[in-house]
C-alpha cells in the first residue's frame, strides 16, 4: 500500500483531498522496530508524530519508583505523539514496540512547513486532540465500573449516537470517523475485545460499519444493552 493510500485509512487524514495528502506522504519517514525496542523515552523531547503502519505500540508511564504501567496501545492506522509534534515539550510517557512494527514518522519541522500550505490538517489535529481529551474524561468517569467490553461499547455508542448522530430513516449515522483501535482506547479494552464486541453488535443487527463510518440501526435497543 502506498503512503498516500495508507493515509486515507488514518482518521486524522481521512478527509484530505489527493492534492493535500500526497505531499504529506512524501514527508513521512518509515522506520521498522524490533519487538520490545523503545521508540522514545519518557521525558525525552517530543518533536515527531507517529503513525502505526503495522504492528502494535504500547504507551508506558514509569513512576518515580520505577514501576511501569501500560496506559494505551496503538495498532495499524492509529496516530500517537501528536502533543510533542505541536508543543515540542518533554514526553509525558514512553513508547515501545510490542512486536515487530513499522511506523511512519512526521517530524515537527516538516509538519510546520507542510501546514503553511495545508492549514486544514491543523484543524483535523486539533479535533483529534480534543476528542482524546474528552474521551479520556468520559472513560475516567466509569473506570471503576466492572463492565464487559460489549456493555462498555454499547454505552459509548449510545452516547455517541445521541451526541454526534445524524438520523436518517430510523438509522443514526455517527459523524465521528474512528478506527477500531481508537474505539478500543476509548472504551478501555484491548483491540481484539473491541473487534469482538463490534462484531457481536453487528450480528444482533444493532450497528454496521462502512470503513471508518458507523451506523446505528437501533439506538433504543443499544441503550437497553448499555443499561445492562
């Protein structure tokens, strides 16, 4: 898959035109990492955004006593490191490859040169950061809940349907464009658990997916499932 074609499956860049996405793809640098190889260290100066082309990356926070905790995982098509790209401040966490992985790297200087010609990407990035902060707060509200991945997903999708849904002949089309990996991060489950939960809802006829777009066919039944 070429760089430009791959970027169309990344939510941050999915709405860009061919004339906008091709020059961006030319600025990306590909790098391969071995299993357990560090990508960057906690406290290091952040100056790049990373896109996972293949493999899995863990975001790890280490406390002063040296205890490490994995706080997020990113898979193919997901983006991380966006805060360092914007502010250039020290990283609040480290990143390590969970398996053999290939990443596409966009450095801060290259990104700002690109933005001078394509400011639309800056708006998309701000939306992405805003969503991540909002979703993190939503997850924190329910982090003590002992809920199954299916119930967590139903709860979040019901909430999204009410907040960001467009109704069309009984269906609710979500205006959000999220990868399954991003959804996994939102509900606080593994990607495999999230994929299984989505498939469960699809088999029940409650939702359907078309690329990064999701349609809710029965919001009322989804709410009932979310209520347990």
